[in-house]
């Protein structure tokens, strides 16, 4: 039996604020974007977030099971490994927690991203990582309705290597040592909210000051650019 996926909104918003800001910053790193692609986009919400600085951009979401929800998003049914879009047509591509769903085909996934990007185009991926002890333990012990069979968070070095093979990495930020799962814990045990909010800030300071432990972070944001 799978556990219901629940979060405490206050802790979730606090914990993920910086990650959301990065998405907006990436939008500003592309002077002009006519096409924004959201891989594994579901409703296309992540694509819309990336397109905030480009109100006239066409936002396209590709997903095996599209969930048409927003009228300003074009939905395509398809796989991240075989995207039905012509070469060099996209200015900005986002993949929110997608690549760990294709861990054995990572090179093919990044190759598709590279094929679609225009020269100078940007790719933003946000991914859970494999080596965070709390997340690793809970992932082994508990299955939730939000997780699929076959998904497998990746070690950072492996993810970095796959991206660097095709694109130039420009920005990397790591998140969560102790606090990745706290929004879910607090949703069931609200008395831990103050501790959770403290640990969110604690993680930020530790990761900023101790680079050697970043490999134990639970999440990463990577921005990469296609060569001109």
C-alpha cells in the first residue's frame, strides 16, 4: 500500500522558495524566447514558470500522459527520449524531476534536449539526488502515490557527466541536507513545524559554507547552455 503524498504548505513554500527563484532567473538569462519546452510537463506549470519573462512565448508541454489544464500551454503526447519537435526550434527547455525517471537512458534524454535547443539556448533541470541519507532511507522504507516504479534518483557526478557531454553547465545549486522530507513530516506532525523551518535555513547555510558535503544534498538545480 502506498502512502498519500501530503505536504505542509508553509514549510514547502519556505523550503522551495530559492528553487522557484532560480527558474525565474533562468528565464531572464535568455534575451528572447519564442518557444519554451516543458519535458514531462504534465499540466505545463513548469514551462509557464520559465516563460514568465517572455509573455509572447509559445509554451509546449510534452508528457506520456498530458494533463491539459492551462489554455496557454500546447500539449503534446510523447516521450522525453523521442520528442516530436524539429531540430534547433526551442529557446528554453525545462525538466522538473524528470531525468531520474529515465536513469538508464540519460544520455539519450540529454541528447534530445541538445538537438531541440537553438544555439545559445538554455536547459534547466531540477532533480532529486541519490546520496542524501534521510531521503535514501525513507525512499527505501516507504512508497508513496507520487512515485513511479523504475524511477531512480542519480548521484550528482553521474548526472553532471551526462549533461556536460552535450552542454556547457553554467550554474549549479544544491538543496536540502536534513529538510527535504520535512514538508511531508510536518503535514502529519504539525508540532515539528518550528524545527522544520529552522532546519530549512540551517541546510542553506551549511551547503553554502561547506562545498565538500554538497554531494549529500537531496536536490540539485542545473542550468546548462548549448554552444553557439
